[in-house]
């Protein structure tokens, strides 16, 4: 059984817990404990304490991509823990977004990127085995009709060029019922992310997808397209989170039924 404790997420219902726009999940397998993303601030640490989770026991931190709402909280752990922190090249770039209809660029990069800790480990391979049956998967390609990320930019010496989010990586866990896929935001598209897993794992059965699906600002037609495609996949469980957005999550719950679960701060998802 895999236990996923939601330490940080956009939604919170339980008394005494805190939420923010961000994501942090504590992953516990029968043999290992890993921290997937750290949200914006120390909120994930405070929620972990309330859930009686000792994050100093984690063997590694995985940062899904170089945005503030997934990596900013790591700063609150500086000097306290020395476990390796895995991220991909380009994550420390000066990342920006330009909101629709606006000319100014807004900084969404990692707050500590100019003063990174010494325990960073930059992942270069497409597929990396961290532990037995635990993998990091990057290099997400384009396999479907999903559009490439729009509105994201990298600034270098005063010039801005499109950020295709090539630093995004997923955490893949294998157990007897199939693969469990954790993704921070699925900027390349959730369908492309799933197709990439299928390609690298030889169409091994995917049991569960736990992910921010980046549909927060998508049109109703696009949400319907993604939803119908997910429904057609041979995947047992979906847990849409974070940047999936409320409208898309409601729609996915309607069409996926019992295959679609909820994930809010303070909840534990047990996947057997």
C-alpha cells in the first residue's frame, strides 16, 4: 500500500489546517518516505506537524518543476535537513508568466534560486530509478492534441523566450496493482504525461494518477476534451488537485464517477 499525505494544496476543510495555492505530498511506501514538492511557504511543515509526520525521516525531496508554489517552501528546511533534493536542469531559471491582456511579466520562479542549498541533485536522464520500483520521469514529449504551455517565459539578460516547461518531472511508484503517477502541474498536458509514462514503461498498467492537471484557466470545451480522453483510459483512479481548478475537478468527478477521488489538505490517500 502507498500512503499519500496531503501537506499542502489549494483546498482545506479540516479544522486547524492551513492551505495555499501550492502543492506538497508526503509519500510513504512500505520501504521509503519521500517528500514531493514543498508549496510556497512553511505551510507544509505546519500541516505535517499537525498530521504527526516527521519530515526529517524523508529520504529525499522531489521538486516537480521550478515554480514558487511547488518549491518555495523548501527554504524553511534549509540547514535543518540534508536529504538530497532532486530537480531537473532549467528549474532554477528566472521563470515568468504574462497574464492574459497584460504586458508586464510576473515572476513565478523559485524564490531561493540565486542562493540554492548544497544538497540539490540535478537529474539529467529521462528515467531515473531512485529506489526499487520508485522512479523520476522527465523529458515529457508531445503525443496528443494537447497544446504546448502558453504564457510561460524564461528571462535571460533582459530577453524573454517561451518556457516549454522542460524541467517538469513526475514521480512514478510501482506496486502489484500497477503504476502510481504523481505530477505537480502537468504543464505539458496531462494526456501527454500519461502517454509519456506509457512509452517509458512499455504500456505497463497505470493504477492511479495523482496530479495537478493545469486546467484552471481552460475553456469548457478543452476541459471536456481532456475529461473524455481520461475516461477512455484504462486507469483505475484519478485524484485531480491544485491547478486542475474547481470547475474541471467538478466535471471530472461527474464523468469519472467512483474513479475520481478528492485530495485536500490534511487528507491521506491510501492506494492499494
